[in-house]
């Protein structure tokens, strides 16, 4: 009784003993394909993380800009009155 090879590579060699170079070529192609797919996945993850960071940075910049626009009139009017606006110190 013979045992069937368990791995696809050994099974292929057992089925086609005269084509060892084809087996090596297919194995190399599989390694290259796996590497490319892994690199593509990593690039997509990095792009997603960068896009999220950019969106967060833009949200913070917009918040600060709007806050500055809201505080500027209060500071100007307080300056004319000679008093500091509430929550703003001249330190």
C-alpha cells in the first residue's frame, strides 16, 4: 500500500516525476504572488491609516480655526473696553 503525498508540491512531483523544473517554477511563482499580495495588503492598510490621520488633522484644524474666529471678536471687544475677556489671560 502506498501513501499519497500530503503537500501539493510533493503530490505534483509524484504525479509528474519528469517535470521537476516546472514544479520549482510553480513554487517560485506562488512565492512571488504571495509576496505581491502581502505588499498590496500592507499598502492598502497604510493608505487607510494615512487617510484617517489626515481626516482627523483636518477636523482639528477646522475646529481650531472656527474657535479662533469665535474668540477673536470677544478679545477685540474686551480690548476696547479695557478688560480681559472671561477665560483669557495676558500671561
